């Protein structure tokens, strides 16, 4: 019964769109279409290059599988879903002043200052690091001396 319904649907599509070769091939493969397919169109449908491709079973689970990334992407694309902070949970970020934290010192920051030619800032950062890491104070003292020489040459 189901195959007859599919054949009837394809027949009605072929009547409506006679140029649709995929419909002719599908109908010829199912063995139907006596009313719609002439012997010439049946032969053309069977000789069509895609007619040689054997039909394969469709794995619906594989086609409809969504990875976790796909699920997140689908969730974010929907208009009715938004992530909103709870009432009173958000701080007023416009009033916050962002400045360089006095405790935020690292060798990388000092190297960046030195590479940018900001020798005074690099020297200050190395001095703070020397106080924080007394075991590396000799290493930092050497770097400070090198930076002071570069500063005096410029």
C-alpha cells in the first residue's frame, strides 16, 4: 500500500513536471507509471547515468545525528532562547575603572615593556619581581642593568 502511495505521488509529480528526470528514474525503478511513462521515457530513465547507481538503504540515525557542537549552535540560533543574567546579578561595568593592578607583574609583562621601548616600566616591573622572588633577584638585577644600559644609549 505504501509503495503504491509513493508511486502515485511520483506519477502526479511527473505529470506536473515532465522534465524531472529523477522522478522518471524513481518511477521506472519501482516498476510503476504505466499511465505516465511511455516506453521512450522509460528507456531514457533506465539509460540515465544515475539509473546505474544502485539504491541504498538510508540510515536515518546517521542522517539525523547532531554532535554536541551542532546542538549548541542550533540552540544559539533560535530567537526565543537567550541567556540573560538574573535580576541584580550583573555589576555596573560602566562605573568600574580599569587600571593596571599593582600586584600584576610578570616576566612576560616586563619583556613586552622592554620590546616596546618602555624601559622605565620594564625596570620597575623587574624590581617588583625581584622583591617577590628573592631567589631570582640576581637574574633580575642583570636584566635591570641591561635595560638601564639600553635606556642610557637611547
